[in-house]
């Protein structure tokens, strides 16, 4: 199975962390992975995106021109990358910060207000990225929840391991939302 994902948003939204976690989780499961970060000129508030490939076979090129999944946390990222997604691909949208509808009618679209949910349900909007990552894990099964948690232990410095339970709760929230389709809009067009 091959998964090619682009994750995009503002710097500081945890886009790179999500990409790293996916890549590490793939490694934990013995899969072949690649992770390529791309930063705008500013760190916090500037644009940030990364490409992640998770595969059972060798990755022939880490460059992704047609992702099968696009995860966007802000409007500029939707406007920039939507046209690149493979026909029939997935589009996961942070509807808290994206106030427009996608233009494409041939994508499976999942809208979740992750910024609001992070703040209201978990009391911390800094785990919003983990909510949408949990939804991705549920929808694609590219990696398991336990592999992502294992990756958190590798990515986070030890003095931040106290945040793992909160991140797990955010991931589980995303998984449940994707299962139940509550608080979100899901459509398959075309």
C-alpha cells in the first residue's frame, strides 16, 4: 500500500510535527517512508508544508506531485494545494480557519473544526493538529494509533513526555470523529 500525503498550514500549527510523526510511525511498523519539510520565510505565522510517503515498497521518489491525501490547516494551504490532489483523493480540512468550500468536486472531503475542538474539548488548541491526524489515521489506516504514540515518544524530548496523554486524547478524538462523522461534514463528490 502506498500513501502520499501533503500536510500544510501556518508555521506554529504543528504541520511538521504531524509529518514527522507519520514518518516515524511508518518506520516503527517497518514501512518505507520519506518526509520532506518546506518552510516559508517566517517560522511562526509563515507558511509550512511537508510531504510524507508511507509505503510497503521502496519509495522511488520522495517528491509528491499528486498526493492521495491533503491535510490543510488554513485557507492559503487549501488554495495552494487543492488542485494537486489525485482525482478521488482525500481532503481533510480545518474548518475552524477555512471559510471557503473546496473547488474540486471529485474529492472525498472531511471538514473538522479542529482549532475549536482542541480549545473546547481538550482545553488546548495546540493539539488541534493531533485531532486531524487522528482522523487521517482512522480514514486511511496508513499507520496505527499505537505507532503514532510510539513515534511521539521518539519525537518529543523526554521533558515533554508529560504531554503524551493529552496528545493521545486528541488523536482518539479525531479517530472517533472520523468513525461517527459527528461535528463534521463528509462528502464524496463526482
